[in-house]
């Protein structure tokens, strides 16, 4: 049974690794020059960097397991840090989401929150966490509706929940799915301290999994094609028979897995099955290169009331490199590259005065279709892995699960897809 996987992002590669491991013939076809999709390596002058700053957390256990399966030791490529985030606001004093200190988890988190947001800050966090089972037992609402329903104060909404919602769902609180945010909160802050750990890559994203996954597939007898784009899925009487490339070549297969982003999946599926195409939403990363001694006071800082949302210290990889993330839509989209760099550099300097008001060099990456918009409606209509066509499967971060568009969600779905294919009776 030959399985053809269209798309060599983290999800498609996961499916292919899992199939190859069981000795199944598999062929991954990727349109781009490199594997990795939306979490890949790019070159900036003499540096290899990420196509956009990513943050992973200790709860990404499926991602970590897949890295180990393809012989990447997470410890050598990722810094695992105790959660220690400060969120600076233009109006309020800094808020600390941190497990640092002498107390054990979760008292350490509670203590740091009380110190920065008072007893009411802690009380409100507990109220929200305790409300999760009730929220999930009912129909979905927006994050903002949820926060208001449980009486979260304006400060926590602005300085904690809005930035966390944007960071994880890449969708504003007035549209984002409360169910999805609740799952993220439960899996990160609601479990052990290790689940809340920050995983900051020490290597570019392509070195974390995609390249090793491609090698693994090859070593296990699989085939990989790059710079090959699939234009069409071919079916006969409700059964998939293969695909046609944009060069007009037919490739036959018993199973076809569409592991592309939602826009490309919609095109490939157009004449086959009904498909809800979710809106996509951007993420902008501004890399600022300072003198190599320059550092942030913490590996990760949040900013609210500003255009910049999150600052990451990437010195482990390139000394003096800071990545600034701006989630979703906003005024930054109207600025030219130069205007954006100037604006962001000033904001960073105001917050971290030890950094100069101008970087030595800067690079802007605007990923227009970074993630699907995780609204109540889009989450409700996420497609299943199984389709009505025999042998045609879907995987990717937007396929049904409880996570937003994340690497962990993409990997989980990739694993599930492989399990479904493997559970089919072979003909
Ligand atoms: C800037 C940015 C920041 C992000 N931040 C985070 C973060 O902090 N934490 C986190 O967990 N996630 C983050 N994400 C999301 C994460 O990167 C994605 O959820 C994940 O990479 C999606 O993987 P995927 O395999 O589902 O899809 P993709 O990575 O989109 O893979 C699809 C692949 O299919 C290929 N393809 C498309 N059409 C065809 C065709 N016709 N024929 C052949 N191949 C085709 C594409 O080239 C691509 O390689 C971020 C994404 C971006 C862009």
C-alpha cells in the first residue's frame, strides 16, 4: 500500500515517519526547496534563522517524542527553562508569570503573581482555571465573553489574557475560541511545572525535526521529492488512485494524505469533498541584531499597549540577536519595513533601556498565512482526518483537535493520521 504525503511540513513528515517506521512504502512530495513548511530554516546574510520566532512549551510532549524518534536529542537543540515571563504594560506595573523562587509548583507561580498583581490577580487566575470544566461542558464562546462571564478585571484581561491568547491562538480575544484557550491553559499552567516550561530553540527550526525526519524516512526506504507541486487529486468511483503534479505527471498511490496548509488543501479538495476554509492570520517577526554583548533581562518578555507583543533573546544561537513578535493583524501591517524597524526598535529601547535605540542590522519577516484564525466558528468546523473518499486523508495543524495552530497540534494530527492508515485492512 503506497502512501503519498503531499506537504513536508511538521505534520506531513510526522505521518510519513510513522508509516516508514512500520515498513510502509511512503513518498513525501514537497513544493518548496526545503522541508519544514511554516516552521523552517531561512538564511539571513551569514546566519541561519527561523522563518519566524516560535515558542514551544513543556506540554508539547508529542513533538518531543517525534524528535527523539528521529534521533534528535531535545536537550541538544532546545533550552528548557522554568517559566519566567514578565509582561510590561504602558499603564500597569510589570506582571510576572514565573515559577522561579524557593517555593514548589504551583505555589511559586502563585507567589510571583501575588507579588506583581496582588491577591486579586491570583484569585482571578484560580477562578478561571476552576471554571474550565464548566466552560468545556457547554457550547463554545469567545475568550472575551468567557473572561467577562467569570469577572476577570480589566488589568488581567489587558496584561495577561490578551497577550496569552494572541501568543497561543494568534486571534484576538473578541473572536478567539474559549474552548481552545481553556485546553491550552489546562495543559500548560494547570499541570506540572514541567508542562509550563519554556522551550526555546538553540538551533534553527529545520534542525529540530524536519531535516532529521527526512533522513529517517529515507533510511527506512521512503521516498522524498522537493520542488514538486501537486495540482490535482485523482479519484475513481469514490476511491483515490493518485495525484497529478503541476508538470502533468501522474503518480499512483493507494493512500493520499493532504498535509498542506488550509488554503492549498481547499484547492486540492475543491472538486472532491466539502471543506470549510478557515481565514488565515499573519505573524510578523522583526529580528534585531545588536552588539554581541547585548542581552534581554529574561529569555522572553511580553509587552502590552505597544505594537510589539513578545521579545525573545536568541543569543544562544546568535549573540546579540533579539526577535520581536507581532501576532495577528494590526497597524504594523500599514508600515513599511523601515518604519516598522524604527518603531519597534524604539519600543524595545523604552522597555529595555540597556539596548540601544537602533540595532546594527534588522530583518523583517511577514508570514501572511501563519496560522488559521482560531475563532469559535473555525474551531467548530475543523475538518476530520478521514474524508468521504476512500484512501484520501487530511492532516495539518488546522485539522480537528483541541489545540490551536501549533507545532504540537500539527504533530498530534500527523500521528493520528498515520494510525488511521495503519489500522486499515490491507488489500
Ligand atoms: C511566523 C510563525 C510563527 C509561529 N509561531 C508558533 C509558535 O510560537 N508555536 C507553535 O507551536 N506554532 C507556531 N506557528 C505555527 C506552526 O509553525 C504551524 O502550526 C506548523 O508549522 C504547521 O505545520 P503543518 O505541517 O500543519 O503545515 P505547513 O507547515 O504549512 O506544511 C505544509 C507544507 O505543504 C507544502 N505544500 C503546500 N501546497 C503543496 C502542493 N500543492 N504540493 C506539494 N507541497 C505543498 C508547503 O510548502 C509546506 O511545506 C507559527 C507559524 C508561523 C508562520
